[in-house]
């Protein structure tokens, strides 16, 4: 799957504005923001990086809790929406590929980095390791990386729980158009952390989060 093309197409056919989220699922977004802020213990001194920020909804909501925040995404359509609708004076946006983020952001180090609802799209062999290596390279010593809303491999058939869903999954996979990407195991992330000399912690999601029934979080500390 060409994820950049996919998200540009999705974004071109949808309202990608803060007002749209307010009308549809603003409460869900606020719950996710509250969870990220609490898990990372974000404070007013923190400089943050939001990797795969999309239309900037979470970026804008988290901006109130930190010193500054930079959103990065490779979709021109989504990023333009984020820039056009940005109201937070301490938020900035950068166009770039998360797998080469250190080539795009060369002069900054961050206290904390987060990626929400996006790890599944790094679905080819070696991508996860490269991604985590790139992100943690931009962390200050003892900095934290939060990867949220990761589809859990053990719950694959909890998500695809009906025959029509299984049929759709099978056909979309055959056609190379599986929009769900990769379901991860905590063990895969733990192995990456060991290899990169990082401290990784599996986090079971709280039930108040919208996708807790089949997703988990992972917290990584640069040591």
C-alpha cells in the first residue's frame, strides 16, 4: 500500500478541519489527548514532536500543555489542512517522511515525542525499527516516546469478527489495499527496544479510550 497516496486521497475527499472533528468526534479526541498528556507527564517546559500529525487536531489540543510542539506528516493535503486551521501560536508544522525525520528536522531535540494511530502503516519488514531509531535520535537524554493506538496482533480476529469483515480483509489483502496495515505484537516492539538499547513498556489501554478493545500503547525511554 502506498500510504502517502492513500492519505492524500482520503484527505482530499473529506473535511479535515477542527470544526469537522468538533461536530463528529471531538470528545473522543479530547480523551486521547488527556491520555497522551497524562502518560507522558507533559508540562509547560516540554518541547514536543507529533509524528504523523495528520490534520493537526491532536497537535492543536496538546499545544496548551507544553512549551512548543512541532507536527510532522508526509501528506501534503493533511498538513496543509493543519497549517490553515492552526490557532496555537506555539505549534508549527513540517512536511516530511517519518522514516527520514532526522533529515527534515536537523536543529532540534525534543523532550517528548508521540505518534498516535499510525504505527500500523509502517507495515513492511524493518520499518518499525527504522522508525523508532529515527524518532529516538531526536529525543534528549532520558526523553520519552509514546506510540499510541497500536492494533494488537492477538486481537486481529476480535476486530475482524464477522464473516463479511473477514472476507473484506482477505480480498483487500490480496489486492494490496488493506487499509488497516499491520497488527503488532508487544514482543516485536520489545525486541526493537533491546536492539536499540531503549527501555520499552507495554501499556494496556484504559477502557475509556475509543479503541481499547483491540489496541494498545507502548512507551519508550531513551537511556
